[in-house]
C-alpha cells in the first residue's frame, strides 16, 4: 500500500518508552449502528468497561521484519501479523508471523516473505511464497492468519513493478507448519485479498476476507463502491489440504480506489466481535463498519455495511482487532495513533504513539495472555524501520 517516498509513509519513530493516554473521554462520532442491527444493537446496552488501551503504557520495538538471507532477502513494508498459539512443525508457540508486501527495491505488491519473530526478537524466514498465479509478482498483504490445525494462510495482491495499473486478483496461499505450500484458494470472489480474520474451530475454520480490486484498476484512480467482504468455510479435518466447503459474499459497496503513492485504498482491517458482528476498517470512507450475524448471514449487506463510527479521531483506519473487552481497536494510517471504539460507536480512547508524528500501522494482533497489542510499523527509522512492535 505505502511507498517510502509517500506522504502517507512519514517516519514513525518507535522506541521503548512510556506514552500518555491522549483522551479517554468519549469522542464525537458521525453515526452509529441503527437499533435494528440485531445483536450489534443489543450489545450497546451492555455495561461499559474500561478502555483496553488505557492499561497499555509502553511501546517496544521487538524486531525488524526484514529477512536477512534467502531469495526474499530485503523484503520490507510489513503488513500482516498473526500469533502462533501452538508449537508444531517449525512454528514455535508465542512467536509472531509477519508478512511483507514490498521487495528489497521497495516495489509494492512484490514482497513474498513471511518471517517468524520470537518474543525476544529472534527472526527467521518462515516461508517464501511462490507466485500463486501467472502474474510475475506475489505481494503478501495484511491477510494473514494462523490456524491451530497447523496451517498458515496468506493473501496476495500482485502488482508487477509496484504498478497499481498492473495489480491482479491474487489468491490465498495455504502453508503447512513447516512453511510449505499445500494449496491455493482462488475462489471467484477472492479479488485482491487485503486483510483477513478467522474463526478457528480446530477441525474447521471460517475466514473473512476484505477484497479491494473489484473494478478498482479499471477506474484509474476514481472511487468505486465495490469492495467486498467474503466468507469462506473450510474443513481441516483431513491430513491433507484444507477443503473449501462454502464461499459467500456477505457485504459489498465499500469504497476503494488506486492511489499513486498508496497503490490501493479500500476496506482493510477486519475482526470478529464477541456478539457475532464482524467489524471492518473502511479506510477510504474513514470509518468503522459492522456486518451483523456474519457467521450465519445469507443475505448480502450492501452500501458498505452499517456505520459504527466515522471521522472523529479516525484518520485512515487500516489495522483492526477486537479487544478482550469487546471494543474495536483500529490503527490510523495517517497519524500513527490507535483508536478504541465501543460497539455502540463511541470513540472511548486514543493512544498517541508519536506526538505530531505520522506513519502507517497495518496488521494488529492481541498478544498472549492479553499482554498487549502486536503491530507492524512499515515506515519508521533506525531500529523501528519495517519492524514488529508491541504496545504493552
């Protein structure tokens, strides 16, 4: 998405230090999910809890995410983040997987590596993804999940030469716990998989994927409202590759467009709420959207789903995760801040990572034992450049 020369990739200087909470009072929002939104509406009546990020006071740079050897040496622009919950194959419990979107020449949509980083900062290359399609590029996006059955799934959006006009649909590549490809998912609705979350049930899983290339390239920079969220149901019960049981578009109408410095802008972060509502970071719309009853929905929700919160402290929301208290935490792409929003739409807390600073924050993941939030800094400088960080 971002280019080091881009204004959207201003340096985000991250070091191990303490930060003050920049406003835990509720912030004004433009709109909230309407009362008829089923479970999402009922959750608004639940007692409020303290903001999750209010208890997180320090930022530590864990490690660079740049491979130092092998065919993907120098890959940069980390996007996806996933925490390993079970040691198996070459994966170690508690380590963090990070996908890279750019190659060593900083060409967007050409990175092919996933690295594994231990909590103490040791780094190794977990996998180098072969081209999943005939397009001569890979481009590992923020769509990265780890499943307890031993599979890692990553989305790709190839853009040969880093050129958005040449961006193609990509696919989902399924790897085993040793980093070897076992299958490629090219469902008709997988078209520029940008981010992904999973409901992991052991012998089965449900994936939710945001897609950003439905008419985007043909529009040549104009906004098109065709971004989608796709639900894939997988069977993992056999010893072989996962089997796709069902493929459904559950929401559409999200704004998306190509950008000379950001490659593609569209629906990005996605996370499952405690009440069965799926939350989406609508980057182009500068809002958080909701898809009620996402697991069971049979009717496509149009219009970019339902608005939970818009504007206020939101400033190009990219990464998204659901906190232990049920709030939605998003990472701003244009000012390097975390925003915590209640399911009812109140922006309840802001974590100002860099005073008067910028930077792009993409994938987010909850650290084990709710210890904090892992995030990637794809701008930065020095040790923080292209790194994995921990807010704790």
